[in-house]
């Protein structure tokens, strides 16, 4: 069971999910991974990549959900990752 959020691990999993979907060499699709309060926000360049990252993280024990606020610059999508309750 996941007890804490490690930004480096979440970034690694997000990259794996995107490369699994698009193939190697698509790391540019992951725009940012950053802490926001008690959550980690994974910012990607498309809804398809958000839909790949979300279940990938869930299967690994994280609570992940599409973040409807999106990205500050209006480009791409975001996934909010928290510790399961």
C-alpha cells in the first residue's frame, strides 16, 4: 500500500505509461510533475496521455484522477495523484 507520494517515482511511472502508449522517445509528452499541497500533479500534453497515466498509477496503488482544472497555460491535461485513503 502506498503511504507517501514520491515525485520521482510518480514521474517514472508516468513516463512508462506514456512510452507504453506512444513508444520510446516520447518523453516530451510529460510536461511536468509537481507537488501541490498533499497531492502530486502530473501534467501531460494530451487527454490520451492523461488517460494512459491515470490507470497506470492506479494499478500501482496510487489514487489518480483526471484534474479538470487542466494546466495553467491551457495546453494539455493534468492528473492529480494522492495517497489512497
